[in-house]
C-alpha cells in the first residue's frame, strides 16, 4: 500500500476510534463556588419571601458582621474560641492517642478498660460540661478540660483500631535489628498509625468546636458561644448568623489548609482509584 494510502487509512481509523470520555466542563472549585452561590441565592429568596426578623437576608448578616468587625469585637471573640478549640484539640489528641495505642496493643488492658470507654462514649457532652463547672469552677481550665474530655473517648476508639492493625512482621524486624523503643515507635509504629491519626483529627476538629460553643454559652464571658447567647437574648438573628458563619469560615480554612493536606500526606501510599 502506498504511503499516502496508509496515512489515509490511519487517519480514517483515528476518526472511527471511539472518543475518550470527556472531562467535566466545570472544575471542582468552580462547582463548589456555584453550589455555595446557589445556597446563598436560596437563602436570599427565602428571606425576601418570609419578610421576618427571624430570617434576615444576607445583607443584614453582612452588616452585623462588619459592625462588630469594625470595633474588633468579632475578632476578639473568634480568637478566644479558637484558643480553646486548639488547646482542647491538642490535649484530646495527645491523651487519646496514648490510651488508644496502649489498649490496641495490650489485649488484657483493653478487656479491662473497654467498659470504661463505652461509659464515657455515652455520657452526654452537656453533663460533662456542667459537672466540670460545678467541680472546678467557672474558669478556663474547666472549660478546656470539659471540651477535651468529650473528645478523648472518640480518639481512643480510632487509635485503638489503628494499633490493632499494626504489622507484627515489622515489629519483629525492628527487634531483629535491635531498634530502641523510641526508634521503633518513630519508624515502625507511628507511620502505620498516620491514617488513623488523620481520621481522628478530622472528626475531632469538627466535634470540638461545636462543644466549645456550648461550653462558652454556659460558663464563659467571651467567645463565639457567649456572643450567640447574648444576641439570642436580644433576639438579633442577624448577629447570631454573622458570628456562626464567621467561625465556620475559620474552621473550614483550618480544614482545607491543615487537616486535608495532612490526611493526603498520611495516605499517599494508598493506590488511587481511576478518575480520582
């Protein structure tokens, strides 16, 4: 066959080849932006139709936001709540991880303390908060401690499951090569527990900030929870939504900037699915 004919045949084959599945027209970020814009539009329309103080329109919420932001009050209360969230998160992750790893690696200890864990998992957060304030007073230590205690059992459960899946062959290899306890922990145990630590972190950050608002509402004189309680008494729904959305924005920033990159790093060894 002449070269031109071969080229024509190859071109015809390419034209007849089934087209590859097309990529989505919109990228993930654009889809997210469109989704949020749709939610905002739905909220705005509902507020216009309701014509009520209990459902303010977005401009009214924005006005309340800028009013408190201009005086610095908004940022002060956001900072106080964030401080409590960070302190309780570090405390809960440290204590819960140690307990969870010990229980996961020691069957007898897990059998003895499992009823305790079930008990603490089922105690309502409100009860822990009230008891902490009664026993230790209306102070910062009681507030942060109450938040942490409500999260520790969840961390224990997650890290215990991670410790149960540790590769025993790797532990034997570390023993053969005479790794010290610290070196075994750093190079053998902790790398295997990274995905579980990331999972506990993600669920922890979403739970802790919600509990923090209840703690502030019941017994603190500052913070987002305190402000929400104050504006509830004034029946100022716009200010309530302004503080709520402001703190949600802070927590979403932490999620996208810190939590998700850490989770992606800790699970980078896993095979990716097609199309992901």
